[in-house]
C-alpha cells in the first residue's frame, strides 16, 4: 500500500510547451530549490533565464565517448551559473554533453560556500552510485560550513536526488543494494519479487528487479574470456572491470566476480556482461530453482 505521508507533489513547467525543451522543476514543500533543465541546443535560452544569474550547482550530462552505453557527468558550481555554462560550451574538452541541468535557491540563500559543498558532495555521490563516469579532472573536498548549514545542504541534496530521476537522470540515484548476495547465503532472504539466475558455462549469477533496474547481486560470477565471441556490451564490461565492480576471481582464473551489487539498464546488458557474448536476457535469466525464463514469468 502506498504511504500518503511519503508522497511528493512535483511541479514541472515546460517553458516553451515542448517536453524536450527547457523545463523547470520544483517540489511543492518547504524546499526553496528550483531545477532548470534543457538540451545543449537550448543554452542560449537557458542563460537568459533569471535563475541562471544566481549562485548554484550544475550538471553537464551526455554519453561517455569511451563507453557509449554509459553516462558521463561533469559537476560544477558558480556564483553565476550562466557564466560557467558559457565557458563550458566553448571548451572542446566538454564536447560530450548534450543536456544541462542546474539548481539554484529561490530565496537566494545559497552562498558560494554552500555551492562548493554541494559540488563536492555530488561528486562523491556520483562516484559511489557507479552509474556514470565523472568528467571532472579534480575532486574537490569542501566541508568548511557550519554544522547547521551542512544539515540544510544535506536536505537540499536529498531533494535534488529526488528530482533528477523524474527528469530522466539516474546518475545520482542511491547505489543499488540487495538484501542477499549471489550464492547459498542469499537463499531465503526476502527480496522484491523472484530471484533470477544464470547458471551455465561455469558462471553462477543472481539478479533481482529493484526500482525498475536489473540488479546483479554481489558475489555473482561472470565468464573471464569468451575468446572470439561477439559482445556489444564489452565496453561496459571493461568499464566495470576498470571501476573494480567486476574483478578476477582469486581461486578460478576462468571467472570474474561482482564485488558489489551492480544495476543494469536491460536484462540483455547484464547477461552479455556475465556471459561475455551477445545474449537475449529475457531468455537467459531464469527464476532460481526453476526452468521458467524471465520472459515466461513476465508474460504469466
């Protein structure tokens, strides 16, 4: 049952009447923040807006040039958001971004110190989330604000993290956690829906559907090398290895192991990373302990 006390009313405004144009988002509560979003082509319109002249933080978002299936994000802050956006638009090292999102405070109580704190925190949040690669060359650590201000900024951060997925950005979503991990120790632990499994060619991987994502459990194994097999998701797999989310299994050189729960955007992406070949995820994943495929379960 839905808890009405946890409900939120979000006001979205399409400034030009088009869903892909400039949009503003606010939470109808005591939060004084406001988010403005648009495509890179909308920058001339974005920088003309009154909000863009204020102190705030911003995100430049686009596909990672090295791993197209992965999002790349640059986090920044400025006393005048528009001046920073103008500079980035002219910077050839920022060619990757195709969307812009910035956040300000409507009551203008956001100071430079607050913005620096928010920038630092969001860089850490994105790193921990593991859903996107960071384009920032440096990772500034800043906490030189009073304790009461930190509490206010943490509330501010929570509201921004709530709004971002509503606008189509998942890079700051909390890292996926699973109540159980792959293997016998996970059996019998309550999970949201059935646990699915791939148990072939020596691998043993478990997956649960959590918040509309396909989350492979920590401790699941993957094939180390399928030799000449075609795999459209090998760049994503290589990135997981680079990030340490997937690593060599110490006692078996033919396998890799997931060091943490990892969310995937599709069943096939998860299966391809695990099997190191192109795979039809809805057919590869089966309910643990049965022969029922994900596709059959969903149809039923």
